[in-house]
């Protein structure tokens, strides 16, 4: 992997070399959209807990 794309959070500058770091919303916009869809569909697979009222 040649480049690392992230938002402009200042902490990334300490861990990622400047020449490999892309700070731009253009690079992260698509990834965040896919992550949102992934979380949406995974939430439907989560086991529903049973409340105390339903155990009687």
C-alpha cells in the first residue's frame, strides 16, 4: 500500500509519514459510505435480546 487516506485529524501526523499521508475528504468519502452500508446490514443480523417481561 503506497498511500494512507484519512481526514485531517492531527494525531495521524505523528504515526503516518507525511509523504504517504493523504488528508482529504475526497479520498475518504467513498470508504465512509461503504462502511455505513456495512454497519446498516450487520445491525440486522445482531441477535435480539429478550427482556424480562418476555421471559414469563
